[in-house]
C-alpha cells in the first residue's frame, strides 16, 4: 500500500473544502428537513477511504441502492409474527448476506459489497430503532443523504481542492502531484 504524506497545502485545502461543503450540506439538509443527514458523513467517509482502484461513484451508488432494497426486504421479513426473533433475525441476516455476496460475485458485478452492506446496515440501524411513518419519504431521504455524501461532500471538497491547486499551484515540480488523490479530478477528467 502506497503511503501518502500530505503537504501543508494539501491539509489546508482538504480542511477548507470539507469545512465549506459540510457547512453548505448542513444548510441544504436543514432546509429540506433531512433528519438523517449524518448518513452523508458515513457514506462520504466510506467513499473517501476506498482504494483508488475500486473508486467508482456509479458502482457505489448502485450498491447503496441494493443495500436499501435489502433493508426493505429484511425489515418486512422481520414483521412476520410468531417467530423466535433471535433465530429468525440471525437466519435472515445470514442468508441475505450470503445471497448479496453471491449476487455481487455473479450477476451484479457492478456492485461493491462493502457499500451494499454499509447501506443495508444503515437502513436496519435506523428502521429498527424508530417508527417510520412514511416509508417513501424515509427511503428517498436515506438514498439522497447517501448520494449527497459521495457526490456533494466528497466530490465537492475535491473540486474545491482542485480549484485551489489551479489557483495556487505547487512551486516545486519534483513533488508528487497531490491533486492526483482528488476524486473529483479523476471523475471528470
């Protein structure tokens, strides 16, 4: 694994980008009353920490969608009455995880199982701990927050960093290009 040591500029630009886009995300999610807005931080951190060779926002987004579908299926299976909840929930989780991995390895190769399981786990954590009054709004908000984490927080901060490097380029050309770690730059160029 390649060790990357950030320069002072890299740290400053990253911090500014994350701070600015987090501020605007707070305004957006507050205005739209997204009560599960912190989910975006989970997905942004997940995506930012991914191996560069596997980073594809469309595959990760598809995987988040599959995780939400998996959450809906599991939640409905948990509503079957008169089941031993320990054995039943353990069986549902085990079988569905097995099926997810088999699907990802065969017919749904565009998906990424860690993102799928992250979305499924996030769905289950929320849905099993609070009463959901409107499932359509819940699913829409969850999906939006997950996608905003990748496409707004992660790409937004990378876009800011790329702009700053364009305005204030590195003086020493012998250093490795810190912009090469920007998801936004790789995504659009």
